[in-house]
C-alpha cells in the first residue's frame, strides 16, 4: 500500500506513459503533473477541435488527482467499468482523489485507461 503522494504520482505516471507511444502527447510532464492529449483534428458535438484531453495525474496538498476525460464521452458506460473502490474516490465527474494506492486500485486505473483508450480509438479521437 502506497501512501506517499510522490510515489503514488510516479506509479500512476508510469501507467500513463506508454500511451504516448499510442497517439497521445504531453502538455505537461513535470515532477508533479503528467497529462495526455490527442492532437487530432476532430469534431465533437458539432465543434471542431485540434486536441482532445485524455488523462492527467497531479500531486495536490492533500491527495493525488487522477483526471479521466473519457467519462465525459460516455458517462454511464465509463462509470460501469470503474471498480467500486475507484468509483468511491470520484469527486465531480472526472477527478479521482487518491490518498492510498494498492495493487487493486492500480489495476482498476489500468483497466479504466484501457477502456478509455478503446473508446477514443472507436470514436477516431486518437
């Protein structure tokens, strides 16, 4: 069980990093923030965009925030894939506040990312 925020951040960042080889890029890659964006020209809900936000991990004073944007694309479908342990950390629509990280929670994050990637791929956003 990890409780050190730096260690939690680094662990989740390590899970996010392989997605840079699958079509995502970073806007921020620092010691406290790591994000992923798709740089494709797409139309979402009638609006042209030249980038689509995917995920981010960021250290805050009292927690590590894990932001997962696919939940906006298919809210009910994405929430169905969340393990109850991950879902209880959801604050708002897309931010999970993590204070402790164990193997089960990490596996839930990995599973959500894989499903989110599949959804973005299906929609042509990556």
